[in-house]
């Protein structure tokens, strides 16, 4: 089994374990990752997920040994972009790297060790937040072999770092070290080597402590504002805020009025 789940409280860690290939993605792993994240999405007791590659590599991209043997018919299937069928929960739009075309309602944090290159970078960019180890790195290494970015890299990277910087990274295919990723906004935290999983899980536990209806509404609005006018985006934000105001905000304000959370202390909320 190349993918397994480990759960601690409301946090689910999705582990991709194919270390002999530096966690490069083959169809079995891609299918297993999709199944794992659909299980996380369906689990009402799971609030935040962490994605981690076992063995010192996040993901070395699409398995090029597999790609080199693709027949035209199989290649056409890999390149298809089927829409999810609301009447068939098993019909999901899988990307070559697995879950990169899924739109989950709950956050995912990437714990990045070693290489996250080519499709592996795209997999990390699919996550909400990226925690990278000091010697981890991104890079469009598939540039060398004529393999395009088809798991969201040309979409998500410009939105994170800006078009010009994204184009330079995409077109040159160079290595992008963790410290540079942090500086340009491609990741959110850099931690010592070997500590990405623990750091990502600690962040996930912190997020899981908060009222979840409100957190998910704010996350959903921040993602959905792309391509909208300011007015339309603010209307969407307001509409999405109605449910948490009714379900959580009044009770939460009551806890604050009762003395909790003063001075920025979130230890008891």
C-alpha cells in the first residue's frame, strides 16, 4: 500500500510512501491519494489534513518511467479532464498527480521534505499551506523532458508569487530552494530538516481548535474571490458569513464576554 492515513484527534495525516521512487506518482498512488482525500472530506470528525511524503522526499513528480511507456490510448485517458458527477461520488476529476483537481471544503497542509518538483510541486501548490524543510525545494524539473504542467502549476503558482516570477520559474525549470520559496510566497513556513511533518501537524491541530463553520466559510471566500469583482467577492463573503454568524458567532461572543480570550490568549476558547 503506497498511501495510508494516520489520525490524531481532528487531524488526518495522509502519507504517500513510495520511497524507492522518491515518491514519484504512478496511477495506483494517484488513485489511492484521491481515495484518501475523499475519505478525509467525508469524515465529519476530520477537520484538517496534512500531506506528507515518507522517506525524505515529498514527491519527485509524475513517474517518468510510467510516462515513457504510455500508449496513445492510455495517454488520452491521463490527459482527460472529466467534470465531477454530483450523482456519482466515485466519478471524480483525478489529475495525473491524484487529488490536484479536487476542491475540498476543508484545509490541507503540505509537509514538504526534499524534492517537490515538477508534478510534485503542483501537488504541494494544491494544498492550502506549505511547510518546507530547510533543504527542501521546488522546481519545474519536467522542463528538461518536454512534460508540461497539467496539475495546476501554471494556474496556482502565478496566483501565489505573481506572473513574472512564476514565468521565470516555469520557463527556466531551475531549483527553487525553501528559503526563496518563503521569500516569494510559494511557501508559508520553513523548518529544520526532518521537522516538516511535526510542524505541519502542530499547525493543523491549532486550526482544528477553532470553530469550524466560521473557519471554512472564511477559507471558502478567500479561495472563491479569484476572478470576481470586489463587489461580487464581498457579496459572496457576506453570504458565506451568514451561517457561521448564526451557528457560532453569537455563542463565541458570549464566551468572550464571559472572560475568555482576553489579551490575545487563545489557550481557552
